[in-house]
């Protein structure tokens, strides 16, 4: 079967854009931009408000390109598996994406993804991602794979960007634990 050259070039460009390394421009010590966004937890809609979440403890905001894509599925599953460790540090985890936002209700409850253990928020037009300098290079309508840990004061204490989803949980969990807000066993 022959594929048109234009389709092959377009597909290759998309793969390269999604594989491009990301870089978090907001550095530790920066005040995190406040935001609220439509979100889902276990399929139920609500409005996520960063300021309210920070009143309860640190917040892990992880940006991902699109729901129901291989790397994003893996990253969500890894956060889901580690959620009790984040909760031990009083941390709230929120995934934020501009991609496939119409699928977030299902993505938030599916066992192989978020499993109903943490919320995911829709970032229409990648406006929140732009505030956090987490835009996918070459794809301004999508967020990069960038994770932030925000202290209850609103200060960013950790930023990590890597298109590979494997280290985001370990990086952010270590930063949450370093805040010293974990509960005694």
C-alpha cells in the first residue's frame, strides 16, 4: 500500500514535534500564575481553582499534550499509581491539557489512566500552558510535557520538562517530599 508523500511528511512532523524536548521556562522561586479551569475527577465535572488547592497544601501541576495518547496514558497511570505518596505530602495533583479535551471525563475515570484518583483540567487554546511557558515546540495549540511543584505560598519550588513521561512522578514526588509536609506513618 502506498501512502501519499504529504501524509508521510505530516505524520513525521507530528511525531518529531511530540518527541521534541521541552523546557520549563518558569524557574523555582517564581510565583505560579493563578488559574481556574474546567476539570474532571472520576468523570465528574468541577472547576479546579489553583488558589483553593494551595490552601490545602502543595500542588503538582503537570502539563501533558493530549488525553488518550501513548505517553500521556503512561504518565497518567504513573501518577495514579503514586497518588497515595502525594497525598501523604498533602499534595494535590492536577493534569492539564489542551489536547483531546472532549475526552477528559472518560480519561479521568478509566482505570488504565487516572483511575479516578486525581483530576485533569481542560486548557482550551493552551492559555494556561502559555502562562506556564509549557507550550509544545512547533505545536502552540498543545502543551509540552512539563511538571511543576507549587508550594502552598504559591511559589514554584520545582520544574521539570521532558517529553519522556517516565521521570515526572519521581521528580515531582521528590520535590513534594522535600517540602517536609508529609504525615508521620
